C-alpha cells in the first residue's frame, strides 16, 4: 500500500506538469513540428512489455545509463537502478512518466488549440506578459483538460502492473510491490483465489 501511494503521489503531479510543458513547447506552427509531436508520442504506442524490457536493459549495471554516468564521471560505481531497494521504485516511476507523457501532452494540446486566439491577443493588448497570459488566460481555460489528466493519471497510477511485472517482479525486497501486483501474485502464483 505504501509503494502504491508513493507511486501515485509522484506520478500524478509529474503527469500533470511535464506533459503541459511539452504541450506548450510543441503548440507552435513551426516547420517540422508534427515530427517532434510524433517522436514525443511514440512511447505511448510502444507496448509496455517492450518498453519495460528496453528500460530494463538500459538500467542494468552494464547498460547504457550506467556506462554514460561512469564515462562522464558522475558515478564511480554502477547504480543499481532496479536492484537497489531505494532506487527501484523511482526508476519505475520514471518509465511510467516517460511512457505516459505523450498521451497527456496530446490531451493538453487539444485543449490549447481550443483556446480562442483573440483572448490571448486581448491580454497582450492590455499589457500582460507571457507568464500573466499563461496564468490568467491559458491555465483557467485548460481546467477541463487538467481535470481529465488528473483523473486518468490517478486511475492509471493506482492500477499499475505492467511496469512492475516486467521490470522488477515486485523486488528487490518488495520495494516495488504494488497492490495490483500483490493481488496477481496471491491469485496466480500462490493460487489463493479467495
């Protein structure tokens, strides 16, 4: 229960803020912006088992991330991203945020493109700077999109299973064991269906 609550408390705010920043970044009419939107959305269409195996290989002690950290001198010894109980849950949280950000970015982008340009122009004429326009015009009009993202990300965080199953199997030392994975183990590993 503690792991599930920790996971939810970290994932939901990150899935609110980070995709919003991405949506603001790609909500422009630049040449080739559709390509960048597609790249950001690509993790969403990647199957969770494939993404989990890929990140498991990146996180391993001889993997790319540890190699890069040692090459740059940031870490002398390899980091046990999935073998250290203090780091494993955070590593899974990062993968969840990476995988979900493109989906939530598209929800925000739809909301941003539904805001009338006239309101932003009127605020500019009234002397509002970029932050004031965002805070007083854009953010209130994005409230329905924000509520939708909060609900969907909270439900997704509370029922997390695939990342844990593929990457850690609830370990090390039950540090990534969440409610749904616990129920799965009780029912299908220990055959305690009741």
